[in-house]
C-alpha cells in the first residue's frame, strides 16, 4: 500500500511503525474471510482491510478521529485472526493499537461512554476493587433487564453467581519445587483472574512445583496493562507494564529466571509485546528481556514434557485413563492461537494426559469476549458467543477447556458444559485435585499423587 506521510510525521515512532505496517498491505482481502465482525455485520469497514483504510486516512491527514472511524475501530475485537491469515505479514495489532491511542487523544466520546470506559479502567485491573464491584453486580443482577443501556445490562449479566475467596497463593512469595530444582520461573498472577477464578493460579503452582519448578510471585507485579492498552490509554498501560518489568527484573537480577509463565493468554500477548512497547524507552533492554522470557503455560509444559518424556507429564503417569473416556472440546483463545501463534501445545498436552480432545468448527473464530469487548459491544459479542457455544456443543463434550479467563467466563455464561482451564486438567492428571467445576462422576478412583 502506498503511503504519503511527511518526513516530519515519520519522525514520530508511532507513525513510523504504522507506516511500516501499512506499506506491507497489498489489499488482497484474505483477512475478510476470517474476520468475525465482518462475518456478523457484512460491512467492509468492519473488516481489517476496511479499518486499515480508515486508519491510513486518519493518520496521513493528521486529523482528529471522527465518529465514523471510531465506530468501526471500536467494533474490532483485536482477535488478530487477520494476522494468521495475511499472506503479506501485516502486523495489524501494532496498527490498531496506534489507532486506538490516537482516538483516545483526539476524540471526545459521549458522556455515558466516557463514564463506562473510565469505570472499567479504574476497576478491572485492580483485583480488590473488581472483587468489591462483583459483589454489588451480584446484587444488581436480578434487575439487569431494567437497565436502560445495553452495556450496563451486559456488565450485570456477566457477573458470576459466586466470587471465590482470596487465595493466599497470589501473594508475593516463592514456592519451592517438589524435589530438585530444575527451573526457576516467575508466575504472572493476573488481575481480573485473581477475582474471578483463583483455582487457575493454584493449579498452575501445584503443577509447576510437581515438575521441578521453583515458582516466584514477584513483589510489585500487577496488571499487564492489556485492558487499558486496548482502550487506547497508552500512558496507563505503559505505567502498568513498567511496574511489571521492574518487578520481574529484580527477581531475575537476584537469581536468573528461566521463564515468566503466563496462564491468561490475553496477558501473554501483551507481555510478549513489551519489547516493542518500550523500544524507545530507557527500559527498552529490560522490556526486551521480559518479552524473551515470557511463555504461555502450555509452552513451558511442552518444553518440560519434551525434555523429560518419562516424567509426570508422560502418558504412563497420567491418572485420567483409569477414570474412563472423557471428551474435552478445546477452545483456542484468539490471543493464544493468533496473538502468540500457539496452536498445538494445549491439545497435545491434553491428549498425552489421556483426554479425548476434539475441536469445534471454525475454531479460528472469536468467542466474543476480547477483554472488555463483551461489555462495550454486547450485541456483537452475544452473536459471536452464541455461534461459538453452538459449535462447541455440537461435539458433545464432557468438558470445555480454554487457556484464557475471558473466554472461560464468556462461554461458561451460555452453556451447562463445565468450562475449565487447560492447566486445571493437567494438574488433575498429574496428581492434583479434580477441578471443582466438574461433576462427581469424574471423581478420581486412584490415590492422589503428591
């Protein structure tokens, strides 16, 4: 794609990067075939190609964002399926992130929208505040149908029926491995996940310790910054990221880390991009180090399984086959399969553990969660959720597994099939407790390994 940015414009690092991305696009339209919003809405401007044209026009002309551009950019899920499809390697993520930051700086949203976005940014990244808000949302949930704004209604409907108690495992500390130390890893405990489902981090810590990992919960670590980053709040997202970089680098300096483990794939995509986010910052070297160390939990487990084929992750050691066949429908989170290009590790690990793993039709399509998307774009999100649940339930699974808390909440709100994190099943297979969301028929019949 031809661009006409001036030398003065290109002196801005954000514009320079967007120019690089724009110039790789060849208008082929392959991205439209895998874009969820284009499939639902059928509008070219709600496809990656259409949004690219809108962004190019806005940035090249150095003009404030208008309502039309904002509407179509806001409708983007950032699922990044277009990046998996694009034959030219267009890095759409960096382009749309820059566009959102530009919109945040140049466009004044309607009062209600400003209030909702401000509220989400002030609550979701802070587990204590979020937990407090969930308590009141639970009270207000019976009255959701009376809400005049569809977004307020969605916020109440998405509130879980029960909020788990705080887990002490999320506090800063170090967990010793079971046996000799083979790896030293820092675990990102997340923000919303700590309020919505504490079982995921607990299962991750148990499993990693069983595999010989010393697990560090770093002092000063917090939200990865993704939630506000996708709202265009660049300064806030960078502040959150910088806090994490300093926390992890302090641990790495004290005793080198082998990995920074992330069990929420939405966070993982952002942390792996810290090197880009801080490329012109004094923290650039440390940020690049963090990005290099960052691994999805499935990446590390696949690495361990390969290096220790007869260890706890080996098929022979799994307790699952003794319980009878269990069909697991694997939902591939967009941030994992498109954002991080991790497609096989979770399925391979579940199969090794003895589960019968199946996938739904159109597994590349988003479930509609996408961070705060299901709260800010509830109509489109609901349509995508309905489609995703239909394709998952077609496989008649006993369990649905996913690697991202947002997807788990989205899918779980519309199906009676238990939805669990992949790591919970792998923890169970190697000696941990049965995931509490599963039914009694799967209660282990063999002694629990420690």
